[in-house]
């Protein structure tokens, strides 16, 4: 085996361990931070009167709705997405349900983003404006560096000596 082949094999093994740590420890940290941020940036902004929030059971803040796109980290990269659908049965009237829209984008960017609109009658209400939970999650992780600590922990779990 040549040095080049040995280095390529070692790199491949290391990347596999990085992907594993990202899929497990790092994703869990990002998922926890996004869930907490949704409560702070979305749920605490106002109390809805037209619909019932699903909260931690099927709603925007449900950790099961926060997933790794494609199911796992690949090549040291992963994209975390919120896949929450609009609340079809939680509105006081079927005429005001926000259907056929990307709910996380609508909440993140507000009324009018990509032509999405809320079906609720009150223009200018708190729920109509952007509530950037994804941007705030990223900001919080940059400040805390919890994702970096999680990566180190995941690599240590697999026997990699990390400083």
C-alpha cells in the first residue's frame, strides 16, 4: 500500500466517524437548540386565538419534526430541516387553515415570503411577521459552540483523541 493509499483510507475512516458523530451527537444538539429557540422566538411571541398550537406533539417545536435532510450526515456535512406541516385540524374554522404552504418558511420569513400568506383575517398581527427561529438557532449555536463540543464528544465516543 502506498502512502497516498494509506492516507486516503485513513481519511475515509475518519470521515465515516465524523459523519457518525454529526448524525448522532451534533444533530441532537442542533435539534435541542432549535426546539428551545422555537419556544422562545415563536411560541412566546403571542397566544393564538384562531387555532390551537400542537406544541411538542406534532407542531413546529416537536423534535420529531426536526430532521437531517437525507437521514444522515455525509462527507462531514448535514442539513437540518423542520418538516412541520400546517395544522389542518386545529383551527376554529376550516376557512382559515393555512394549507398548502411550507409552515416553517412562513413562520421564519413571515407573511408574503415566496407568496405564502396566512389565511387569517388580521393583517399586521404578531403571527404575520417574521419569527426567524432558524436564524436564531444558528446564532445561538455560534455563541455557545455546543455543536463543536458535541462533535468532539462523538469522536471521543468512537475512540478518536480530540483536543
